[in-house]
């Protein structure tokens, strides 16, 4: 998980961060397809964006 911490500290757009982190997460978290990423509105917890790195 050191790679995710390093990636989070780099200057990149959100989609690039999610794409790069998918490589790390998909090796340690069981999944059917490629992991999906979401952003949430903190007040309502409604999904405000979705990213699928497939």
C-alpha cells in the first residue's frame, strides 16, 4: 500500500490516480470485474461521479 500513498502524493488528475490505484487494489481485493471508484457528496452521501478502469 506504499504505492497508493506515493500515488496520492503525486500531482495528477483524479482519473489518473484511480487508474493507477486500480492496479494495486485489484491485486489484493477480490473482485469480479475491475474495481470501480466513486466520489460522494459529504452531506448527502450521494454518488457524484463514477470511474471504471476497465
